[in-house]
C-alpha cells in the first residue's frame, strides 16, 4: 500500500481504557454496515465481555463483523465466548494459529501486534490499547498507561482498505475457504473516499515482513532528522537500532531538546535493564531521560516540534521494528500535536523521575561490558533479522483454549507480555 499524506482529518486523543473503551464500544454497537477489528490481546475479562456484547449487538443489527486476534497474544478464549460470537454471525479470525506442544506457543516471532477498529467506514481507532482489563485504572498497580486515537475523515478509507487487504491475504490460506465465503454477508457499496472532517494531514503507516519491513522506523528517522526544537518519545519497550540511537544523539548535539519517557515500573523485568544499558550513551549526548513510575508504561507515542506526532502499536525494540506486524498513524496538525505534547509534559512533571549521569554513577565492570554489548547489538540485529524466515500470515477460525481460561485480573504475564 502506498504511503501518502492525506488531508482533511480530525483526531481525538484517547488516554487509557477509561477514554478508549466507551468510545469504541459505543461505535461498534451502533454499527449499521460493517465492523472490522484487529487486536493483539483479547481477554475474557470484563473488558473482553463488553467487546463481545458490542460485536454481537452490531451483528444482530445487520452489520458484517470481523475480528482478528493474534493466536500468541489471545490464547485462552473459551468455547462459550467464541460460540456466542459465532452464533450471532461474528467471524472470529485467529492470526497464525498452530499446535502448542507441551502448552508452549511457538509463534513468538510471528505476531500480529496491531490494534485497529474501523466502523461503517466512517470512524477508525488506532493505538496501543488491547481489549483487556489491565488498561483500566481499577486493575491496580499493574494497570497500563497507554494511548489511542479516534479518527474521522479520508484517512478512515485508507485504513479500511488496509484491513480488508489483510483479511483477504490471510484468508487466502484458510483450510475452510468455501465455508467462509458462503457465509459472507453483502456489504452495501460505499464511496471511494470519505469526506473531509477536519484540518489534519495524516498518514497510516504499517510494518510487515515483506513489502514494508521498516516503514515505521523510517518515518521516525525522517522526523528526528528534521526536528529543530523538540523531540519527546514515550515508548514502553525502548531498544531501537543503531541508526535510531545515532540520530537521537545527533539531534541533541545540534540543540534539539530530546526527551525520552520510558518505563520505570516495567511489566517485565528485562525491559528496564535493556533500556538502561543505553542510558549512558544517550545522556552523554544530551538526551534527557524520564522514567514513568506510577504504573507500567504501555504507550507508543511521539511528538516532534510543533506539528508532527505519532500514535500506534509499534514499540521501539527488535520485536516491533523487525518482526511484528504493526500500525501507526502519523499526524501533522498543530492543535492535536499540542494536545499530545501537553499530556506528555504533564506526565514528565507529575509522574516521572528524571535520570541523570550522576544518579547512574560511573559505568565500569560488568555493567560496562553489558552496555558495550547492548549498544553494538543494536548495530547488528536489523541485518540478522533479514535472514530469519519471513512467514506467510494465515487467518483461520479461532479455536477455544484446551484449558479453562482464567478470568478477570488473574491472567498470567505470558500472553500479556509486550502487548
């Protein structure tokens, strides 16, 4: 799909599940023609049950409803849950399902990590928020800090086309192709374009393992090189490639105010260790680093200067930049960029600890060796990743877990990792 700037869009920033879930569930439930949802994680907790109810309401109202879940990220859905969706006419697709020998899930490097919803080709949602209760504040100390955007305008048509192309590509490899096409509902024809709804220019950028292997990282690098005043990147899993680190250091040295908001209370222990190995290199170049300490940071957002920002699913680590299927929206709009920048400024002032070279202490001994290896690993892994098998995405009907799923807040970390 051609990457191009599309004008005439309107964006609303949605922070955490408290803002995101009510909007997306309401739009889905009121759908008249069509709902397409992609998500890495869907849990059978109170949020997953609300999504199920909204999807069923849309299907019973006459809309064609497709939801794609990742087999690695959403492994524990019961037959009751899936059966109720199927009975209402909802088509539930599982991305790259496969055998689970000894309960293991071997598709760690084959993940559909996108979070997208398109309703009636009129509104779309893109971001980093999964359909799980750990995106709500009442989940407790492990509740995630995250973002999504609600989109109106011509970009919705671009996202709609992408989602249907992804469904068609995945279904090309289905074993029960004839059954699925027989059950396909007719969609009323929609115009080729969606009328303008605002003043924002925007681009929908994805990453896959064939045609668009580095598009998201490339657009980050273009924006970093062009920045003249400020760069603020808030990212949950920060361990980018060598070029990325080099460009951040160059920006700081030419006088750009470069700030990173990273996890201070990570949901996985190694996350802070991996990022921390790069701290000395970045701080020495003048990059300012803030650790968000209220709860686990799950966001994947950035602001550059006054009118460029991005919100999406892509972390800045080897998994997202070299393996996962990801989707980000890049926005050129002064008002929306200011809204996101103000949110991140508030985060830095009220919920973060700034890391300094003095607080880190001298780098020597084993930490020095670790830092050296980590820094030079970032120079090599993109090249290594090119030699790994590039899988063909498959979509199959979602199958229930062989074991009874655990509900509510009792989910283990295995499926929730790096969502």
